[in-house]
C-alpha cells in the first residue's frame, strides 16, 4: 500500500528544513514547518507514539522521529465582511464563529471548554474540588477513563487553567488532601466561561 502524496513530501521537507536550521532545538523546526504548511500545530512522536519534547536538540532527535501530528486549521462556513471590518482588516477575511478545537492528549481528545464549565458549576456549589473526586467521578462522567483523568488534571495545571493546593482534609485531618480550582485569571478559562 503506497503512502498518500502529502506524506511522501513531508520527509524531504523536514530534512531540508533541518539542514537550513542547523544546530537548534525542535521548537525551531516546528515553527518553520507550521509556517511552511500553514498548520496550527505540529508534534513529532517517537516509535512508541510518545511526543518528543520541543526543547530537545534537533540533531539528537531527528533519528527518533517516526510520526508527525499536523493540525491544520479548518474553515467552517461564514460570511464575507464588507470592504473592511471595524479593525481595518481586508474584506477577504472570513468572519465566523468556529467551534473550539479540542486539545490532544495522546490518542484521546480533551474538551477543555466542557471540563472548565463543569468545574465552574461544581465550584459554584461546593468551592474547590478534591482532586480524587475529579479523577474518579467528574471526569469519568464526561467520558474519560481514570488514567486519562489523571493526565488531564496534570495537563490543566501545566497549561495554567487550574491551581492545585494541599489543604487539611476535613474528613481526615492527619492526611492533607489536594484540592483543585479553576484559575479564573487565565484568559482561556475566562473565555470558556464567557
């Protein structure tokens, strides 16, 4: 079975860009390829489909790259604006309300907006949530396994969408518990709740 044409063309492009960039990290290659392909994001994965860290030296990771995730923007309908919009941009710009693309987590999709809204609903009723409740109850209710839920919880904190704090456990004062709450100062949280 032969590969699609765009996959056959990607390897020479990667090698060409590596030669042009010289000794740098993977971030530079990702940025150049995003510009070249018009992609939103590019991830490089090893033979076990693990994401190779962006800061890895390019000359060290080139041989490890086995898979490439390319996320392309999708134009969803819309209407053309008159000659210029309120900000003076050209009329050929599409104006539409595209749904937010879920973030990737390995092979699973994360709907950050749904998670943020559910956490907000819980915080309005009970205050910050116990991390165990989020992993064992809330996120599985949204369709994630407990392994995915643990990863999602860490990912949300790394992205600055949540804040975790260790507090006294009201049920067992001898064992502190981790509580998680939304970082309402984060613009992505504000946008999801807006």
